[in-house]
């Protein structure tokens, strides 16, 4: 009797002997090429469209590179930034490259082509901004806006400045007491949504109120016999004085961002173009008054109270830019100092 082990060994030896040949190893069969396994693709639903303070959904954005629609064609569209963006803010709405109307695009360092506009061109006034363009709508965290919280527990980007202005404990952290104090100020000033979040609109409003009481506490803007346009980057304010008399402002403004700062020091208004359009980007720059290369005072058709700065210009509301146009002239001096918060 052969044992089971012996039978197994004999069968293995036979397998090694091909027909008509000697005993040699039979190569193992070739491996089949691996078949790629399809990776399931998860579709992330688009974030909910934020609801404006009026209760109406904010419409979809215009294609990138387009300019704001003419007056009477509907509200300026706004959409949320991509889902998951860390620290994204929305004024009831958002910041980001998908909002071309929120981003200033001047000629930056490249001086524009200077020419003398015709009388007919100068007689044409830039179009008016749409109603509500400059409303005091605060940029708030997306989840706070969607859930419509009454009091935000989040620390805002201007927390320390707002705490200091309200004479709260300046620790840069949001507390229940901080939120209630900030919310009361927002309600008093008509800032929406009034949820106690220390955003750029709230901070800018505080700077403007303080400046109306004490315009230049550090005596930064030089006094000259002629007109001097003062640009305070620290507080994001601008005004014009002639001698010791203030002949314009103060008004809120928006200066250059980190990579495109508004250049400090002395400058001179060298060209004024009421209906200027950026020669690089094709965007309107109403009531443009150039003082350094492609940097100018000019209006924007969008909020000037954003955490992101301009591309170097001093941005104003249309009304403020129009009034400043009536004050400054070619040859007037401009003095810029400080640093935009966050830069």
C-alpha cells in the first residue's frame, strides 16, 4: 500500500516530465495583466446659494472677465467661494476670483496711455451703481449665514481692532460678551447681518466714525499751502486738506493687497480720466485720477469693504470718487503712509 504522501510525490514528479522529454521544471503560466479597477468618483454637491438680507436667493455669477451689467439689468451677481475653503467669508456673500466685480484691476505699475479726452467724452458721466451696491453688508462665515445664527461664536478677521474700539478685553478671541457688544454696534449702524462677527465692514465703519471725531491723531498727513490728498492705509481712509482746512472727506477706501500694495510716500496727480477703462484688463475705472504709474483714485462697482485689497489703486464708492473728482486737479500732491491691515 502506498501512503497518501507517496502518491502525492509521484504525481508531482510526473507533472515535471513533459511528454517525450526528460524531467525538467515546467515554467508557471504567465500572469495575466492586471485589470484596472475603476475608482468611483464622488460628486460633491455645489454649496447652497446664500440668501441675501432681502430674503431673495443671490443669482449666479457672470462669466469671468466680464464687467458689471449696465444699470437697470438686475442686481450684481454673487456666488459662494468653493466649498471647503478655509475661513471663507460671505457678505451674505463671498470673496474670491469668481467675483470679477469685487476685484480691482488697474494698470498697476504700468502708466496708462495719457491723452486729452474730448469735450464730448468728458461731458459723459459714468453710469450709476446699482441700488444696494454699497450697502453695509458684512462678510460672515458661510455656515453662520446659512444657518442664520443670532450671535456668531467665530473670531472675525478684525477681532482685535473691533474689541479695542469697543473698549472690550483685547484678546483677539470671540466671547459671548464680545458678540453681544459687536452685534449692538452693527444694529445701531444698520450693518447686516448683525450677528456679532468682527468683519471688514464693521471695522471700517468704526474707523470712519473715529476719524470724524479725530481725523489725524498722529499728525501723519503733512500740511501744505496747496491741496494734499491724504491716504491712510492703516485705517483705510482718505481725505483732502488745503492748508489746515479739510476740503474733502474723510471717506472709507480700499487700498492694494499684499502682492500689489499701494505705494507709500509723496506722489503727484498727473492725469485725470473720467471714463477710464483699464488698458490691461478692460475693466471700468470711473473718475480715475492717476498719481503713481497705474495707481489711481477711482470708483468701483462693488463693495470696498473686503478682506482682499485692490491691485494697487485707491478704490472709492462712485459718489465719493465723483466728489473727489471735483476737488483735485492735475499737479495736486498725494501723500500715502501706513500698511493695509493684513499686509
